[in-house]
């Protein structure tokens, strides 16, 4: 490789695929959610498979599990990050409109 570095931010306008305002952003949100759901589904199936083989955690333990304040804080941060990723396309569209 030549050692050239690619710019961190794309230049120019974001490509539009649909004439109707907001459709591209909505599509981007759906794609982001699909990626999240796919990842969670794969992780859950892996967890179920491991649990079935090892029988280490009874289902009741999951139902009765209580989260600590630290666990709740970690989940809140993860939830906010998920929301940010999912709505990133919408926020980018709003920011682009404000620049016009």
C-alpha cells in the first residue's frame, strides 16, 4: 500500500435513493435495528446452546435475577449507545437540513 490515509469524514452530500423526504433515514434506522437484532439473536442462541449442554443456570435463576446498581448503570449506558446507533441516520439528516 502507498501509506495514504483515508479521510475520517466523507465529503459531499449523502446519497439519496428515495425522493420522499425521510425514507432514506427510516431505511437506515431499520437496517441498524436489524443488525442489532441479528447480533442479539446469535448471542442468545449461543447462550441457550451452552446452557443446554452444561445445565449450569436454571431458567428460574434468570427470571429471579436482580441487577445491582452497577449492572443497571452499565445497561443504561449500553441502552443509550444502542439508541444513538439506531437513530444516527435520523440525526445526521436533521443536522444536514440545519446546515442548508
